[in-house]
C-alpha cells in the first residue's frame, strides 16, 4: 500500500493532470498551492471520522478541514465529549483532533459555495477511499449533509442509500457499508466495513436542522461510545 505521503503526492499529480474548478484566489491569498490537497486533520487512529463536503476559505487558510464556522461545531462537540468545556487558550479547538479524523469528499475548495460536480468527486474518489480504507483505523463516519452521505452510496447495494435517506430517523439510524479501494497502481484491493452515521450539514442556512445540530452530534457520539 502507498504511504500517506505517496498518496497525497498522487492526489497532487492528479490535480495537475487536468483542470477542474478550484477557488484559486482563496489559495493565493493564503500563499497556498491550489493543487496541493488538504486531505485531513486529526488522528488516524481515532474511531470516528467527521466527513464533510469540501473545503471553505478558513480551511484553506489553516490547512485543515472543518475549521470554519460549521467545522467548529463539530470540534466543539468532540471537545466536550472527550475533553471538557473548550478553553480560551485553544481557539481553533486543536485538542479535539486527538479524538477525531476530519476529511471531505474532495480535498480542494470549489469556487464560491457550490458543491463539486459528480465528475470531480468521481475523479478524486479513489484517493479518498484509499485514505479512509487504508490509512484510518476507525470505522464510524459522521457524514455532514446530503453530499457527504451520498458519497458512500456506491459502497452499498443499489438504491440502499436513497432508501435510507428517505427515512425520518436518518439522523439517528446507522448505514453500514463496505469501502472498496485500490492501491499500488490498482494491484491491491482494500475492503473495509464501516458504519455511516449521518448528520445534517452544520450551516446556519440549514434553518430546519442547524439549531438541532449540536444535540444530534452529541447523541451520535454518545451512541458510538456505548456501542
């Protein structure tokens, strides 16, 4: 299997191979290479991965997923669960990263606040799947919003993700599936059973669910600890 550094460089080379939408001014303002992926933050040995849609401007600035307004809600929830009430000497809630892995469907920032197309997600899917299946030792994924949840639909039976998403209790129920990834130039297949635990997208624009997000996150973390 490729090392993590080799995987990140492979993503970089794929980004250089052909153009796709990237919010280059945001990267340039932070002195960052727009084609260098921001794949993850946190602990590869954490039992939980918080999996979002894509990067925002704060994520580019700090070089970490889920550090903007929505991501901080995730970090706060993890912090309170495993450490205690956040303190002023840790403004970016870095201590939470010892207890969770943070990643996204695509390790780049799209222009504006629009999700990447299915073709872009498919282009980078093999790398993200290899990362989650081969480098992360946990097996519980907190998917944030519709786009992040649907990223896992190819790893279940056809139609299973749509059926699950139509359930009224989708933010309490669990969605088991099996990641399948290739490594070493396609020579090695990696299979990894995981459980996806959906949450709503933690955005203030999500008026129905935003006020409930922290409570739903706490319930998820409590249930994972008890399982």
